[in-house]
């Protein structure tokens, strides 16, 4: 499922929604447990699980480091942290909302980026990582696949050029 883009002035808001046939607590664990984070974000993680705690990622697929601060921590339903990476053009905010649904868990990821953030990179990256999250919930790691990410990045660049908001066609082949 494609991410959606909205704007609030110069701020851009990327939103992704995924459903998992697993309980909320299991999906939550994949978002806050360093070994589970490693399985789907392909990053070494340090997490201080509390508001004001550190959320630090060192990505293994490139020289990317993200060292944020947890701003909201309400297990097992809400996690929010700053994302002060250079590609975000400052302090962006990543928010995870989890809710129980009859089939398991609905996850909504919202990434709020200041003007100048690398939208196609973030959209394609989150899309790829959320696809990997499905296996990580069950403890299975997904190795980084640069070719798949590049395919997604091309698709999101096209979507951005076409106005990209709320349109959700089928994912690329």
C-alpha cells in the first residue's frame, strides 16, 4: 500500500497504514525492541523506552545515523520521536499509532518533515521498511534490498511529480 502525502504550509506529512494479523503487543515490540528494530530497519538500535529517552539508529546500508528523542511513549499504542537526520532537513517527527482491529493490528506511521526534506527517499524507505516489518513482527530479519528500494524511489519520484496525495495505485511489480 502506497504512502500518502499531505501538506500543512511548507511542512510535508507522509502517512502509511498497514494491517498486521498479529496482536498489538507483538507489533509494538517490533517498534521498540532493538533486535526487532534491527530485523526490519536494517539498523543497530538503542532505545530508552520512555518519554525523553533516546532513539538512536545506525543504518547498516549506508553511512546514515539518526539520533532522536522519544517525545511520546504510551505502550502499546503510541510511539513518537524526533528524526534529526540531514535528509529530513532538520528535526522531523516520526509517529507510530497502533490500534486493535478484528484481524489483528492497524499501524499508522506519520512522518512530519519540514520544507526541504527528501520526500521520495523517505517515502520509498518507509515503504520498503514497512514491508519488512511484517516478517520482523515474527522475529525474521529481512536483509536490505537496494534494488527494491530504488524501484520504490522511482515510483515515488513519479508520484511526487504528479502531485502525489491520497492516490493509492497498486505497488510496483
